[in-house]
């Protein structure tokens, strides 16, 4: 009996190895397929690299020099609102061409059908604007506990990472997320999380938002999710660059400042490793974290730092897609002035999109988005924000919007 048990154990181990090898092959194949498909559709990400104004070619990018100051500022703003109906003020901004997109949260949603009606209304407003191309309509549909829509993906990233067939499940999660969001009229998912957690129960692990503490696992599963989701017509967002995996349980950038005193070698070999795979898979957006990383020679949060966005992400890793901030109202930015000042600092650092996920206390209007927009418009008019910087960002954003038109 003991000999038979050992033989069964060996057979089981061989089966697990074969499954993992098959899953790895699937992840690579899907990543390559997604890259080819998005390149054929005119996508702006991938491994072409560099810091140039990717996305400024073609019909969408050609309008950038003709944008008014207000329209140019608007291309950098993602708005939000409270409740189930978008306010008239937001519709007016979209019709004027002063918006790049909208983010939705659970209180905006009762069902996919309801949200699809809202999305159609917003896209109709965009179609009647001088910009014409579709808005970026987004949400956080990571899986597990972090879902704004009911339905797929139901498994958390950690559950997927613990499976012997994780790459297959990650691909299924990405495809499921794409189908779910498309049924609701959305075209961007702020997922997957690519943070490599260090300790169980840490900030990024406590809600099972990380695939693994092994960067190789996070890399392969993240690439599988990205490839499958983007093949399904929904742009993926890798987050939170350069990584929040080293954050302890109490280090929450939403609540207050966080400094991660991690060496450059550790960041580059562990935390940034999954982004190499994500860029290879053609990821369309990267969200930059609000933590401070002193090893890069900066005391600024990553999303306000040229050293991180232009140096690490674009320069060293060669990402040429769209960069997006985390929530501009985060407590980590309390020492950097009001919303307008934060938006200007982020734009100067190289953020293409400012995520304004805050609303009026006594209404449903896009309060933070309005403040950020007004600041960028004034800064462009005064020269405090260089127009060429904003045009480069707008070119990438409009390139992505045009690529999502199909």
C-alpha cells in the first residue's frame, strides 16, 4: 500500500507539472495573439517603447493641434459622479469635448443593463462633440471582493494564483471581465493588480488582490488576464506601478502618505518584473501608485514623479501606452495642495489621465474632475503647463479612444 501511494503521488506531481506547463504555454500564446490583434486595430501599447507621442498619428491624433485649451485639458480628465444618473453638467462637458472618460462605482450600478443605458447616453454625447471618438468608460473589476458589477470574474487574484491551473483561470477571468464590461457598455478595466505581496495579510493581500508573492507567477497570470481581456475588446490597466507589494497592512495610500524604502534592485527584479510581461502582452494602460520610492532619488509620490513615470516606466521599461493616476483625492497627497495643484503636478510628471473619483457632498456632480479640469485649463493658458506636454498626453489618450471604437 505504501509503494502504491508513492506511485500515485509521483503521478499526481507529474500531472500538476504538465498542467502548469500547458497553462504557461497558453498564457504566452494568448499574450502574443492579443498583441497582434491590438496592433492590427491601431492600439497604442506594446513593446515599441520610447517616450514619444505614441497615438498622435491617424485621424484621432491629427486633431490634437486643433484642440481648444479647454478641450486639451479635458483629454486628461476622468470624471465620476454619484447615483444612477449622470448630471447634466457632466453631459455638457462631454458634448463640449472637455472629457476623456468616466469611472463608475457600485453606487452608479444596479445592473449591467442599467449601466449600458447610461454608457450609451454618454457615448452619444461624445459622438456629438468636436472630438467624436468614444469615451473611456471604466471601472475596477478585479475579481473576488473588488468588483463594481455583479458577475465575472468571481475568483480573486489570490485564489487564481493558488491554483495549479492558474494561467488558465487567469485567462478565463480576463475573458469573463471583458464580456461583463462590454455588456454594460464599458471599454476599460482598471485591472489586473500586478503587486507582488510580501506578507500574508499585508495591504495588498488582505483582500486577496495579488496573485502571489512570487513575481514569476504574477507575471504569467497577469499577462494571461491582460491578453484575454484585451482580445475581448476591453483595455486592461496594470497597477500599481512600480509596486505596492512591500506595503504593510497599515500602509494604505488612500488614507495617508506611504513611503516604501525598498532598494532599486528589489523593485526592479520583484515589483517591476510583472510589468515587463504586461508590456509584452500589449497592456493599454498602467496606473502609477501614490507611494514614495526614495531609491529613485525622489521624495514625491510615484504618480507625481518624472523619475518614476518618465525614467522607470517609459525610459527603462519602454512603455508607450497611456499612464493613469490612482484616485487624485487620495490621502497620500494631502501634503501636495488641493485637487487642482495635484492634477498639475501629475500632468507635469507625465500622467496622461487624472483619475478624479470624487463627487459633490450635496449633489452628484463631478466635483474633483471639475477642479482638476479648471486647474489644467488655467495652467495651459498661463504657460505653467507646457502645451506640448499636454498634447503628447492627449495624443496617447485619443489614440486609445480611437482604437476602442470597434
